[in-house]
């Protein structure tokens, strides 16, 4: 009985066993993202130490969201037009340079605030091409029956790094300082580059290439015909813009929980812990057809957990609530990704994945601005609680505007997609 339950609940790991290309991509990114998550803690901590201002920390989101949106719009046609392996090599080199510049700035002691903003802006631009390219590769190297499992593994890997990276980052910052934290991020890019170089070529499937502006337009036209995809975008924006108070974690760690940099690392890690546990328990999702309903319920749980988080003073209760929120976000993200990748034709996958990335990553950056501004005006607790309330209210509006999400029913069984056996 127990064995059968584990087999039913556990994530499908078949993609790792069957696809060497997916295994390389997944493993390399696992190592690299640990370093990236260390930097995710280091940058806001550094800005808060330099300025003492939650608004300045929130402005990191503004520095990132502008290049992310600008680049994401044009990245889709690039991903669909050129060899995706080569694109990943270029973006990984760019990201490593950005981390190297942050390390140099930390070594100097007090880098100008504008310089930090410029570097994180450049890193956001590189990530706006890198992450969608990775996601767009997955359906080419994994069969359709393994697709939900592959996205679950990818999300579990990302969330695992959100546990390890921030926790290790907080410890490193507390014990050894910012320069070493940034230097570790630089070093981890070597693993990602090694894995990418060993991937098979990922040339575009279509020999017909549209002019860039027409290609961008066609991607948006397709998205407009898919209310399920648009509704998923809208619902996620409500959760990420209003319900993700990460910009004020440094303030909460210092003033509410009195936990220092180590506690800050735990706050950043807690949502990832819950998300990772949820992601490795998604074997049942491959047998569920009403994925849209899971999205709505999961985002409701997210908002409720964030509201409760805003009222607690105990660090450990706060961490538990953030873990619940992260678990809900994990289910929502996996369902949204599976729906989008299943409905999108291969020749448009890069463009739709770029839009998806723009929403998933750009939303939290806008949320950083919102959380920092509200915290500066009314206090950190008001920022957290009001954000959770607005998340649920926005979700309700999006559900009414896009009823196709709740009504969505996936086709079953799906026919396997062609996979490169030599990958």
C-alpha cells in the first residue's frame, strides 16, 4: 500500500532516465542556480546595508524589470530562429561576467548604488534570453508522456536551489562577506557551460524565418487566441505583483525577526523548500486533466498564506507559512507551464516561453517595487498583508475575465512527441 502510494505521488523521473540531453541540461543548471540564488540574497542585503532603505531595495526590481520586459519581447524570435545551444552559451557567459562585476564591486567595499543597479539590469537582460531558451528546448528532448514530469523536475530543481542558495548565501555573507558570495556564483557557471557544450545542436525546426517585428506580432496574436494561457498569465501576475514580499525580507529579518543575514537567507529559502517538496510529489498531476482548477486553488492558498505571514512575529512560524505559499506556487507554475507548452506549436514556442518568462520573472520585480513603496509609506506588515489581500482579489477578477482557465480540460492520452534519441 505504501509503495503504491509513493509511486502515485512521487514525481515522474523518467525524463532524466530516458533523455541524456535533458539530464545534462538539468544537472548543469542545478549547480549554476545555487550560485545565482546566493546572489539573489547578496544584492538586496548589500543595497540595504548601503542605504538602510526598503525603497532602495525595492528599486532593484525596477532596475531589473525594464530590461527584462524589453529583452523578453525581442527574445522569442531569436530563440525560434537560431541554434538554442549557442544562445545558452552566450547568455551563460554574460551572466558570469555580471556576477564577476558584483564581486569586484564588493571587494572595493562601497560600490556606487547606480553601478549595482546597472549590473543587475544587465543580468536580467541576459536571463530574459537564457531561461526561455532552456524551457523551449525541453519539449524537443523529452517525449510528451514525460513532459509534465520534466517540468516538475525542472521546477523542483529550481526550488531546491532556492533553498540551498539563499541559506548558504546567508551563511557565507555572515561568516565571510559579500565578495566570496559573489565569487561562488561566478564559479558555478562553469558547470552550466560544461553541460551546455555537451548538448546536441538545437537548430530551429522551421526553415522559414519571418522579419523580427512580424515574428513578435505573430507570437502575440497566437497568445490572444488562447484564453487559457492569457488567464494563467493574469492570475500569476496577481500573485507575484501583490503577494510576493521578498523586497522587504531584509527589513523583516532586521526589525521583526531580529535574525540577521542568516535569518534573511532562511526567509528567501523557505518558499523554495515548500515548492521543492510539492514539486517532487507531483506524480499525480500527470493523471489530472483539470489543471486550470489547480491553478486557481493554488493561488488562493498562496494569498492566504502570505496574509497570515504578515501577522506573525515568530521566525519559525513565518518560515512555515512561506513554505506553504511556495508549495502552492509550485503546483500553479507546473500546471501553467504544462498547459502553455502543450498548446503552443514548436515554431512559436520560443516566443510564448519568452512571454511566460516575462510574466513569471517580471511580475516579482514589479512586486518588489510595490512592496518596497508600501513598506516605506505604511510599514512592512501593512505591505505584506495588503499584498496578500490584493492577490486574492486580483485572482477573483482574473477568474471571472478568463473562465476558460477553470473550464480547461487537457486531452488524454497525449501522443508522444519526437525525441532525439542520440541527444
